C-alpha cells in the first residue's frame, strides 16, 4: 500500500532527523519505532525524570508528522484526508485523545507511529 510505504519512510526520516548524532546518549524511552513506543513516550508520568523532555518529544513528533502531511496534501496532486474544524482543537487535547485511541487498539501497536497518527486523524477529522 502506497500510504503505508509513505508513512514508514516519513517515520524513518523523522527519526533520523530527530535523533541525529546523539541517539546513543538518549534514554531508551526516546526510541520511537512503533506506535507502542509513542504511546509510552506520550504517557510518561509527571514524576518521571524525563517527563518534560518526553512530552516535548511526543508533541514534536506528532506535530512534525501532521505538518509534513499538511505540506504534502497541499502540494500539486496532494489529497486532503484530514480536515480540522475551525477553530481547530487544542494540540494537547488531540494528542491525549490519540493516546487513548491508540491504547484501545493493540492491533496497531507494532506499526509505524506515523501510520497510527494518520489513522487516528483520518478517522477523527475526515474531510467531507
């Protein structure tokens, strides 16, 4: 499926850019290879030593995936699959809802996190 190849390539590109040359120094929690990894990262408790970094990484990952989609969808030949309401929902609320959605769907836990983000967004905010 072309969409699956696209999201896998997108996830790999985002991870390569996000981790850069410091990947070896980062805790295991910052290795976002699967949706389960992203769920864990976005669900770190406030008393965790890496809470601030984890939540910022979670939000950055999700926003980066959405912004990349938005650029592709708006380009020549692009197809809009996600249409946010006006005004759009708060980012925190969308990410929290995504985490609850993903936790309830273990069949997606092993897939690329960007694939799951897009599944959620397309289902929650379809273009009509």
